[in-house]
């Protein structure tokens, strides 16, 4: 006896199979596209760096900035220094930095601290490092904090001075910044002073965010 289906309609096994194949194909296509972008981005990380250039990494947080900093230290054998709002001991543990100079942006008196209001001292610390170290790379993690403490125009002049210093000494500067923390005009002015790292643009495009 043939099975009786309510309404006289028997689902097609072939149709269900086609739907499953289409769904699987879509998932595979997305995965392949993501892997392609990931590999392309990694190639950009390793090939698109130039000495004497300041890079603006637009991101929410500093993870990608630190990742790029690590990559330069490892793949290019560069000498690194970090200036950050995060307490140095925490950075050393989380990032596993050994024998790496880390300066803490804080008004607290500490052998590793530098006053965020003293932009001249911060510039001097960076100058001493890039002038005495070949293939130097500096990660400035805390630009938003410097802007908050000094005002945008003063911080912009500081970045302009650093950019000249980096260029003259053929060093590299990495500056992570959260685009949402700045106005469109402020972000545009920063972009004019520094190169936008192409990896950050590709990732933002992938997730449909603004550049």
C-alpha cells in the first residue's frame, strides 16, 4: 500500500536535497571568501609597510594595533617601544613583551610613567628611541586620552611633529584610534597626517562599517 499524505501532497526528496546543497554551497562560499580576505589581509600586513611612515589604524579598541606591532617585531625584526594608557605590567603579561620599553600615560609618579600633559617629554622619549635604534617601531596606544587631556588641536600638532620625526629617522609609528570617538573633521585631519593602514579598511568593509 502506498503511503497516504495529508492533502494528497508528498514532499519531494529531490527538492529537499537541492535546498540542502544550496545552503551548504552558500556557507562554503562565505567561508572561502572570508579565508581569502584573511590571507589577503595578512599579505598586506607583511608587505605594505614602509619605513619612515606613520600609520593610523582605525579600530574599536587596540587589538589590531597590537597585532600589527607584534608582526613587525617578529617578521621584520624591528626594535619596538610602546606608549600606552594601560599599566605596563598588565601589557607585559597580556602581550608577552620581554625587555621592551613601555611608557605609561599617567599623572601618577612612576619610573615608567609620562605625564599626558607633557607632550614635549613624550616626543623626547620617542626621539631618543628612534634616533638610537635602527628599524624602530613605536606603538602609540592612547591618542584619544591625549586628545582628552590636551585638546584636539594641540594633540594634532603633536602628531604632526611625531610624523616628521618618524620620517627623518626612517622609523615606523602605529596609532590605533576609534573613529567613533572623533568628529568627521577631526578624523579627516588625522588621516591627512598619517597613512591609513589598508588592513583596517578591508576589515571595516567586510563588516559593513564606515571607514
